[in-house]
C-alpha cells in the first residue's frame, strides 16, 4: 500500500510447548496508513492480543517472533534491541490495555506517572511536563484535570482510569495506537465516549489505530477496515461496510449471525459450535473446517492460501476482499471474480 505507515508481512509469533511449537500468530499480513482505523476482531484465543503485543515488542521469552516483518515508516522493528524498543514505545507506538491497571502504578499519584511518561521521551522541565499532563487529561474529558493529577488510581472509577491510560498513550502523539479491548469492562455509555474520544484524537494527530475486540458492533461505527482473525490468522479482511454487509468467510458469517441484533427476541442466540483450536506444529487443512457448516473434503486436507476476491456489493459498490477459504468464492454476491 502506497503511503503506508505500518506494514506487517508474514508475521509469526510462537510459544514452545511440550507438544510442539504453538503458533499464536501465523502468517499475518496487513498495512495501515496515517489516520486509518483497523478493527482486529475474533473470538478469545484467536491471536488478536498476541498480534498487538508482537507489534509492541512485548512478547516474553520463551515466546518469540519466528518469522515475518514489522515496518513502521520503513523501519524494521523485528529484532530491535530492548534499548531501541524503549525509545519506540510510548513515542512512536503506544498501547491501551484492557485493564488500565496494567498501565497505572497503584502506589503512585497520577501526576507522577504522567510526568515520568512525558520526560521519558521529551526534554522538558518539571513545570512544563505538569502543564502537558493537565492538557492530556483535559483532552480525554477528565474534569478539573489539575486537581485530579493529585489523586491515586484507586480514587478513579474504571472509566476514568481508562481515560488516564488513554491520555498516557497519546502523550507523545504516537504514529500508531494499539487499543486492546479497552472498553470491555465499561458500561455502554462510557464505551461510546471513549470510542469517540480515541477516534477524534487519532484523527486530529493523524494517528493510525488498531482496535482489538471480540465485538463487531463496537468497531462497525468507526473502523475503516476490518480484519477477522481465527486460529492465529487473518481469514477475512476488507472495508468495514464491505465485510459487514456481505461477509464471505464462514467464520465471519458465524460471528455476525451470533450478534443479538441478528436474532429474534425470545429465541436462543445463534452460535458457532465448538471452540477455536490451538495450532501446534504444521497446519493440515483449514483450522475452521471442524466448525464450518459448508466445509468440503479439501477443507480438512489442504491449508487455504490467501486470495483476493472482487464483487459488486449492494449499497457499497465494487469491493475487494482478502480471504483464506476454499469455498469463499461461492459465498460472494453475484458477479464475483
């Protein structure tokens, strides 16, 4: 993609086990341009969070990236020394975790934590750093920001703690923000506010965003593109409107059918039977085949390769889709190529 900020190619992250090498992320590729929002969706255990941690250089041994490339504005991040990673994290790439207490130190006041984060990457005095901290809290909607700097994390509600974590992540206007299910534990009202703030702040600074979630409804309103992960791989990727209105991978279709809005009141919710597998060693066949309602014999025997499909989607126009599926072409709308 021309003008790409982030280019991920063939990324593979593995963890050794007694049974063999577990491929938590296996041959994942995608790219992002400045200001673009990518929704990374899938069930728990599909590899979404490990993908985010891989992009941040936070995979702990014995886990490691065994193959692939992560390039940020042309700079290769795979293989960076820890000293170099510390210069990248927080300044160029930042992450908001599902639990804000993974970001916040419970025994330090908020002002201490923000000032330290600012001065880690910027040569500014304490007074100027404090002013920037007030501006950061104000930007994420925390009232009386100067006073709240004197509080400890336990004195904030869950939603307010998450706002502080987002403020820390955006302190240095990073080129890439990775949000790992940051609204899962929050009520719907606070979810909407945080999504809106991240979207506005990212657009203001041209920050690219990877929003990791298991909830398609959350990303449907603000993501530019959606990448659906299953068993460590991206199985379908395309524009948000394209994927949501005309999904072609059986797994994506199953996820959409399971949404409460797609089911009649008083009836059991539709479900995808079974659970995501742990891929250990070489793949044999499609990982989703045992749960797929349209699987064919080849699906159990041959590992599907990435392929690009084109179709005219109603109310969307001509759509391009990347899928990993033997039968996806038969599920495309009429006129697919």
